């Protein structure tokens, strides 16, 4: 019930994507990484994605979402990082 309420609140607040901060979440978190990474999924609190490096090559990367609890996630030369 609480999750549905949070989702409804997020959708009514301008259509922002709902991304819980729970480390066991299954929804991909927000962040600039989404512009240069694809094939993302979350499993057991870890985000996995294929991210482009500075040369445009795809690199498999992952990050523990608990590391970034208060920060958005970014792509740094093909690696997922906090901030």
C-alpha cells in the first residue's frame, strides 16, 4: 500500500520516475548514467549496465546501490560511480 501511495505521489508530481532508495530495490535509480548506459537491471541491491567509455566502447559495469544511497549514479569512462 505504501509503495502504491509513493508511486501515485511521484506520478502526480510531474511524472517523475519513482526510484526507491531501498538497497534491495528492483527499479533502476535515477542519474546521468542513463544517457550513456543500456541493458540495465538491478539484482540484489546492485545495478548492472553496459556503459560507453570515452572511445564509445561498451563496458560491463556494476555498482552496489548502498554506496550511493544519497547520491545519483553517473558513468565515468564506462564505469558506474556515485555522484
